[in-house]
């Protein structure tokens, strides 16, 4: 059984109301353009590469080196920070692409341009890129113009039908999350979820020391535990949602070690030193006491070699599981109930009608199945079904990506009781 067909048949009970753009209720928007764009992007990927995505997770492959991993940061791809009117947001991977002109420097980008740059410059897998970009367009972008913003809002192509798309900045709890790598929790920073919090960056920085510092996957797994604990201990409104928290924010920690490392001939498995870590986060300064953050200045270092293997959705899941296995507490879903240190984890069995529970979450592909259902279910009922734009977009994504995903045999999660989240002020009020 394929993963995706299962989700199309979901009937989801959602009792909570989340602030969501009203245009998502509009099911009459024609998606044939999006459908053709996805087909044309996929048609340009060599069949052999697509077959590889199904076969093996790139992380299990041996790293090889080729000079073509060197990323051009000269000429039209020279670094330039955003000017007035150009936008950047909470994701340093997206910000560097815009600062080097691989994304439109405005920060508003098309479907095709964003998938192409993410795969060619950073080596995000085509499956991961299509899934993340399509979700962006569906929840915070313009599904007619097929554009989305990596930061703030921008004008709609059809203002009478679609209001201004909000951009990633406006996606708190749906894409953007508390307990991030360096960005602040929404409640603690008055909704500023896009700026690096220097104190948080310094905690990551301090996990390594000296000329041999190397921010490996294990270091980032430790940081993930620290960022989670910090939010529990300091944010009375901490909320850790199934998709934006457990999946996106945890994956983002793993992304630091995998994507930002320099994958050279000498170190084909990657090496992330302090200089390059600072560069990707827009930080300058030589010692920990003199570090400075400047908004929008994320930069690809000169002479930087990208990762050799595409990071597929299977890799996303594999690395999230490693993080949870190392620190089981970060596998919880839930939040604080209005005071610090009041974290309550929702019972996964209650949330999913018993289909997924804490015993089987880590088995097989359940976390992937759960995440996918959660991405859809984190929405009011009207939006998750086939009668809404988002429902239609997710169904389209299901159909397009299914052939490239491994057979996942997902259990049918036909109940997702989001009213269990009403006890968390960070869910209802942000
Ligand atoms: C379409 C592709 C992508 C989208 C839509 C996306 C979106 C996001 C979002 C919504 C966040 C906020 C998560 C949070 O609040 O904790 C985030 C954070 C992050 N992303 Fe991305 N991302 C994409 C690709 C990438 C890639 C390819 C990389 C690495 C090269 C990357 C690296 C990161 C990192 C390191 C963070 C943590 C930021 C921090 O807290 O300092 N992302 N991304
Ligand atoms: C990446 O590694 C190669 C080989 O050691 C080195 O020449 C290059 O300067 C490194 N790049 C960065 C950005 O550290
Ligand atoms: C959802 O959870 C709430 C709160 O625990 C409970 O009262 C309600 O009966 C549940 N709804 C379903 C459909 O299971």
C-alpha cells in the first residue's frame, strides 16, 4: 500500500480553530497550472535519480567527492544582503539562496525557481523540495501565481479573490515553530520568529571549542535537547505541534549539520567549523563574547562544497528518529499550560484514535505517516478535506509524489482530535 492514497481517505475531526487565511476555503481555484509545473520539474530529473530516491536514503550511501560540489558565489551569485523591500525570514537555508541570487533577491520566489535552487545549490532531494515548496505555496503563498515568500507578506496576484499571502514569517505553528535552532519562541519575542536570538546561537556555538570545532549531527542532537528544554523552562506558552515542532523544527536542527558542512575531497562526509557556522547564521565576531548578529546577512562561504547526496524525505525521517532515540523527551507533542515547566505531552493514542501511540511511533515508517497526517490535520476541518484549496493541494501532492516514495504502508489515521491542544495557550493564542 502506498503512503499517500491512505491520507486522501482521511476523515479528520478537528474541533479547534486556528487562524488560517480565508482563501484556503476556496476550492474553486484551478490547480492545473501547479500540476503542470510539478510534472515539468519532475520530467527534468533523470529517471535514474528518481529511482534512487526510492531505493536508498542518501545518508546510508558512501560520500564521494566531485569538484562540481563547489558552489559559485561570484558574479550574479555574489553575496548581497537584502535591500529595503526585499524580505528574509526564519530559515537560513532559504535566506542564503536569496542573498546569493539563486532565489529572486526580493525573497518572493516561484515554484520552479525554488525547487531548482534548493536541489542544485544545497542538494535537497527533489521529493523533499517539492513537498516543502508545495506546502509553502498552499499555506502562505499564492497558488495562482505559484509564488511564496521566504519572509514577510507580499501582494496577491488576484487581490479580489486571495488576500495578501503571509509568507513564512506568518506561519507560526503551521510551519514555523517554538524551540527552534536559533530563532526565538513567538510568545517570548512578541511574534518575532525570524530573528536569530544571539543567546541561543551562543549555546550552540559553545558546544564546540577551538580550531577542531566540528558541528556534527551528534552536536546538533544535543542542541535539540537543549532548545526543547529551554522552551519548557522559559516559555509559559511553549507549544510543540506535530508537524511544525516535532518534524520541521527537529529536522532543521539536523539540517545544520548535514547541509552547512563543507563537503570537500579531504572530508567528503562534511566538516562544519565555527567560521562557516557563523556565516550561515549571519553572525560575525571572533570570540563568543564579541559575536554579533545582523538580520538578513546569512552567507555561503567562499570555496564551499555542498553535500554530495540528495537529502530525501526518507533521510528527513531517519534523522528525526535518531534525534528522538538519543533524547526521547523531544519526541513528545504538547506544550506548557500557562506556566513554565508545566509541559504536558498529549497522548498520541488519544490524538490519533489509537492508531499511533508512543510505543509504535518509532516503529517502521509511523513517524512519517503521522507527520504527513499531522501536516494536513493541523488545520480546521473545512481546510483539511477535499472541499478546500489546501485539501486539494495536498491531494495533488499526494498523487505526484507517491511514485517516488518508498512503499510506506501507513496505517489509516482517520481521527486527529486537535481539541486535545486547547489546554495549551501557545496553540490557541500563539
Ligand atoms: C522549501 C524548503 C524549505 C522550507 C519551506 C523551509 C522552511 C523553514 C521553516 C518554516 C523554518 C522554521 C522552523 C522553526 O521555527 O524552527 C526553517 C528553519 C530552518 N531551516 Fe529551513 N526550509 C527549507 C529548506 C531548508 C534547507 C535546504 C536548509 C539547509 C540548507 C534549511 C535549514 C534550516 C535551518 C538551519 C533552520 C533553523 C533556523 C533557526 O532556528 O535558526 N531549510 N526552515
Ligand atoms: C572546504 O574544504 C576545502 C578542503 O579542505 C578547503 O580548501 C575550503 O577552503 C573549505 N571551504 C570552506 C568554506 O571552509
Ligand atoms: C477529543 O478530545 C476531547 C478532550 O479530551 C474529548 O472530550 C473528546 O471526546 C474527543 N473527541 C473525540 C471525537 O474523540
